[in-house]
């Protein structure tokens, strides 16, 4: 199982958490500018960058993926955009 990189799995020792937990990555909605509920971090897979709501370019960034947190974005090999 991969533990780093864009295709890393997030592991937990809690069996209940594994079965009840929501996915940590979400594909874009019909309107790709709209954040899915609970997924505030935009990921641009083409460049391997992620944007948080406080990022200067957040509103202009194209989201190919949405992450539940910065930690999830980093665990999947994405770098915070400047």
C-alpha cells in the first residue's frame, strides 16, 4: 500500500472509523467552482498544487480534485500553491 504520493492511502487502526469515515478526496461537482460540502481544499492534478480558501489564487484556481484537508492534499503528493 502506498503511504506517500498522489495515490496514497490514508490508514487508520480503528475498524469502525475505516468503515464509517467519508472519503478524503472528492471529484468536482457539476459546477467545478463549487466546493463539495466538507472539502474546502482545491487540488490541481495537472500541476500537483493545492489551494486553501485563504490562498491568494483560490478563486481563480481550477479544481480537478477537492480534498478534506491540507494534510490529505500533502499526503497525496500535492504542494501548497504560493
